[in-house]
C-alpha cells in the first residue's frame, strides 16, 4: 500500500491519516478473537484496570499468531516505511482495550515524548499505525487527536505515575487548551477494520468508556532502524530491543487465518 501525494501532504499538515474499513470484517474478526484469547492470559504483558478488565496487552505479536501476522502486514508496514523513508522495526506493540463501563482514561500525551525521555530514542522518526477491532463511536472512548500539534516538537510534560495503571508523560491543561484552540480536536470513528496512522509527536488522548459497548484497538509503534533506542531500562516487551527490519508478509496473510478458522468450523 502506497500513500498518494495528496495523502502525504495531508499527513504533513494534520499529523494523521484515517482509512475507514481498510481491513475486511473477516480480517478484523480474526484479530478480535485473538484479542479475547490474549486478554484471557495471565502474563506480565497483560495489564488490567482497577476493576480487573483488560487495559492493554504488550508485545502480543510475540505470543499470538494473528498479531504476529498483523505486525508484518504490508497495509501497515509499507505506508510507514514510505513516511519514515526506509526500513522500520517494532518499537512497541499494544492491544488496547476500552472495556464497556470500565475503560479508563489515557491522558493527553505525545508518544515520542515518552520514547525520548524513557528510551533515549534520538529523533521522532517513529510513528503509530493502528487497526480498530470493534466499531469505534463517539460513545465508547474514541481516540482524540489535536491536528497539527506534531508541528510543535516535543512539548513539556510531567510524569504521571498515579492516575492510571500505566505511567505516562502527560501534558497540562493549559498546554492542551492552547493547542486545541489552534488546531481543534477530532475523534476518528468508524467500523472494525478501520486504520489510523499518526505522528509520534501528535498530541492525543482517549476518554473513559462508560458506555455498554467495548472497543479494542491494536497499535504498532514503528521506528526507523537507524533511530533505534539507546537506553534499555524499560522491560523488553514494552520497549523492544530487536532492531531487525520488518519484512512485510503477503497482503492475504490475515485472510488465510480467516479461511483456516472457517474450514475448522
């Protein structure tokens, strides 16, 4: 998958691109079932809300076949390679849940701010690309983005160790208000299988989910191989240390699993 010139220009302006329904319902179904399997595991990589509901599963591509294939899917890897100008490796892999009624907040932050401070990633030559595994609506805790905020560079942040189970370098209200007054605030919504890609400098957050409808999104954080992290203090399954370039699989790698599951049934 290659981005058009118009899409490249839009990404440069806004800091994100959204593609509703880029993966088929069958492909999204394979991944949704994989998420349920992963969340049922008792592993250090699977973090939970205070209620016990799943919050995130790190490094699922290392212990689940569907997520392994997604981690090398050409619809994800190729446009990121195009934007970053070369081969990429997996810096971080998360399967983030917003459980019905119990999904907690992800505070306002920039991902590169954390990667620079905690991992000593030299430059923001990294980005996120994600796939919706459920329909994401205005009601079930969608991701909130501030368009154009990636143009601000690394913004001052404080280390929040208390609000949620996952420590985060977060932005204060005054900064978020100023950025939103300049760029607005959007919440991409769409069906399962939709794809979202955004700059590691883009300011974003997500609200709690108090609706009766859960939502799960998979995030691949991809980094240019020359921009590998220098500080190896976080657990390897949070900030990966395998800097091998990803070799994209065939475009039908997930469809194959869907067919296998159908035949087994």
